[in-house]
């Protein structure tokens, strides 16, 4: 274990393997050795061997009565799974390990911290934050000083990643004090970095950054470099140089960015620094060439088929270094988008918006966006400016829309009013309250998948209300977003940005009755919908009209059947269905989107469990509350129930974006399936059904045209 802590992972594997024959029949030593070797394998990214060692270690330890050692081994399985990118397996392993650690709060907290670290590297900071907020109080109560400081440091980083710079600064300040008290001066600059990034994020407007903050950024970058954190030092120096440029401090920007133009610097950062310097000198052609070169180098190096160490061997090494590389590529692609916006060319902006989205979602083919006959409207933003790229026929135009924050506020207001209508609220509710289905009780330590529910009602919402659709607000937002774009008639694909993923697009006046598909990227040409495809329908528990809805679905299609509302049946149905229809309670978890779920007879089907499927039906219908809601931490990624189905291969998901009234869902879905059965595309069927019934709340995600 000391060799693992020192980072000498290959030597640790060799020492453990050599020692096993000399251990005799001592089960404790065998289990401990396998545990240590498994950890070394994780850091070497030999994940299959790591999982095998952890499993064997747990088996030996349990059979020999060494319960604590078995729990240590089992607790490392989710860590290993998350590090290899298998998030469904990681959550499943976490649930199993969590149950085995009941009564051992400190060990459970340590496991949560390890798992959270892996989730950060897997780009799931919201889930990581939920775990860390459970772990930190337990570690504090147990007086585990070193582990507590490490957990706080990670929590501060995650708070910053999830858009909470005020809390991140406070947490990092506490951590900095603790690290110095523990004589861990080498780690203190990591806390300082978070403090400075948090303060910079709080600068409003950005051009009023205090001069002393800029000086502190330079000093912290130097300190990170001298204390052995070169990756963090380069990243912070790039931020400092870009900030100096933004503040028109040409000399300081040139000095800081020029220090990154060395072979030692990671290629993605070096090319980014060169691109900013070219832009500073007014040579945008050379700047764009540097951005192109940086993305090309990243794609070449990160490719699984590339030779390890093409230009910088660290990129294909530890997972946290690769995570830094991907974040660096996102930032570089965003800079390319900024340059394209300054040129005002629609084709260029669309290309870079899609390139950014491709890097974010892990599609490293770097292909050009596909533009078909369907009208495409893709929204992009730079700081608080919102733009729309409209591609239709042979044209591609760029339009400036307005303030992103103002449109976000309008979106929240519309969603709130729709919630009041569908829930028949008489008192204000929070934006993310999901009616009778509440968010998982993660603060009480129950962990993912064990969300406590209040007593279900008789509807996916709670029954008819007296509130009307917020026509005035919808018309005002429509005037901002759509009416100025001069769109052709016919189907339309919307690619939102940020909070616009939560907007019920089909309700905008200029889009009503029109086939609308909402996608996280420009996507691929849709596959034709087959009217003779097998339709499988499921009715969840404790809904008055769900069984009637399923019966209507089955009666409408020539090749249709109903199945039990169990997880096993639904997962098996994914293998054969052409259309899967689920009428059930739904729950969206904004803080942990992977814990969003659909209620079945034998418990919730979690979003992360959907990601384990080998095959997806082309069309999925989620007749459930807020099943179409998504958390979009960055453009190109939408986490939630609908996003999970699309991620695993569904071409189109029809889902509720607000609480859904049970009896209204029956009417709308009956008409939707009648239209689908006679050959209408999913987007067409939903548009016509919504228009004819005047029942709001559903949207089409993916390639619905």
C-alpha cells in the first residue's frame, strides 16, 4: 500500500505478485495483497484486473471473517468502475457496497469520497457533490483530519464546477487553513487556486476584476509549478493570461501566455495560449489555425487507437490527467466558437458549436455537422449574449437574440406557471419541486437509488387545475427566440443551450402544431419510423388512468402487447421493442440527474440503470412527470431520463417536461398513438395530438422527424 500512495503503481503490482507464493495459507495477507494490487491496477488503468482482485479479496476476507477488509475491497469496486467510465456499473456497485457498510460510517464516508473523485473525472459533478455533502460531516465527526481536508478540497472543486463560487470560496478557505495546520503545505496551493477561481467567477461584470486578484493568479500559478502541480499551474496561468487580455493588460497577458509556449506544456494548453496571443496581436487567421491544430492534436492523442505518448505521454495516463485534457479541449473549442462569432459567419459558428458539443459528449471523430432538409435552429452563447444559427436548405445564418440571463428568467417563470396549472397549486413551489414525487433523500445518507417518496396520488400530477397556459409570457419569449428568425414551414430541430433545455418548446406560439424535435446536437439523419414495429406498453403503479392508457396503445397498433411493470420485464423489452411506451410516475432529480427514475411495481428504474442496456427501441414514450427534464452542465450533454435513453441509442424520446395530469395524458397519448400507427413521424404525431387536444407538457427529443 505505501508504494500505491507514493504513485509507484507498477512496482506495487510486481511486489504484490511476487509476494503471493510466500504468503502460504494466510487469508488476511492474501486479501490485503489483492486489495493493494487492485488499487495499483486502477491507477494503471488495468480495470478488469483491478475488479478481479477486489472481488477475490472480498471473497477471501468474508469467508475468513475479516469483515472490515471485505468492506474495503467491495468499497473500491464503484471507484474502479467509475474510473474506467462504466457509470452504470459504478452506481450499482456503490449501492451494494453502501448496504454492506451500514454501521461503519467513517468507511462509508471514505468510499463516498473515492467514488466522488471518480465521478468528477467522469464529468458528473452534481452526483459527486451530493456524495461529498454526505461524507464531509461524517469525517468531521470522526476527527479524520487528513481525509476530511482531502474531501473538503474535492468538495470545493465540485462546488465551483456546479456553479456555486461563493460556497466554493468558503469551503476552500477552510481547507487551506486545515492543510497548513496539518503541515501539508504542498497541497495548500490547490486550495488557493480554487479560492482565486471562485473570486474570479464572482466578478460582475468581468471587466471589473481587481488588480490584486490578477496578481494573486500569477503568484498561485508559480506556486503550483514549484510545489509539483504542473497541470494545474498551466491551466491557471492560461486563465490568468486570458483574464489579463480581457482587462487589456497587453504586457501581462503576453508574459503569462508566452511562458506556456514550451515543449513541457501540455499540447492543448500550448496551442490555446498561442491562439490567444495571435488574437491579442490581431491575427485571427493565425489564431484560428492554432485552435484547429490544438483540437487536431487532442483528437489524435486521445484516440484509443493512437500510440501512447504521441506528443505528451501524460494524456493517455492517469484518468485525472485525461480529464484535464478533455476540459482543455472544451475550453479551446469554446475559444474557436468565440472567434467564429466575431466573424459573424453562420457556417463557421455552427461548425464550432458542433465541434464543442462533440468534444463534450466524447465523440472524437471531429465530423462536420449534418444538415438535412429539416430546418435547424442551434442556440449558442458567449458570456451573456445568446445567438441562434439557422440552417435551412442551402443557407446558414447567424442571429443575435439578446440576453441569455433574461431568457433564462423567462423560461423559469413559464415553467413555474405551467407547474401551477398542472399541479393545481395554491401556494408557490420551488422550480425543481416535482409534485408528489420528491428528490432522493440523499442528505440523510440513503444514497443513490433509495429516494424516499411521499404517498402517491391518483395522477402523474394531481388532477385538473384552474390555471391557464401562460400565453402572454410564451408569446413574449417566442418573439425573442423564434419570430425574428424567418423560419421556413415544416419540421424543425431545436438545439438548445444551457437552461433552454428546460423550455417547453412546442408551446411557443410560432411552433404550435409544427413537428419540433429537441436535440443536444445537430444529430444524424433520422431513421424512418416503421408502422409495423413491435409496440410494448407498460402501466406503472398507483395511477388511475395508466392501465386504460396502455390498453388504448395496445388496441391502436397492429403489433402491440402489454407487459408487467417490473424492471426485468422493461429491460427485456428494450431488446425487442420498436416502440416502448411507459405510463408511470416520474421523478427528475436536478442535483443528481443520474438518479432520476420511473416508478415500477418493484421499485424505481433509475437513469443510470438505463445506461446498462445493450439495445434501445428507436422510439421511447415516457408518459410521466418531467421525464424529459434535463440537466445540461455544458452544451452537448443532457443528463436525465430522456437523455439516458438517447445516450444508449434511442432515436427519439417523447416525454413530459412538466408535471403531467393523469387523465390528460390518457387523452393526449391515445391520439398520439393513433397518428403514429398510420405513419406519422413521432414529432408530427405529437404536434398534431397536442394541437387537437390542447393538452400541453410533452416534447419530442432526438431525431423525431
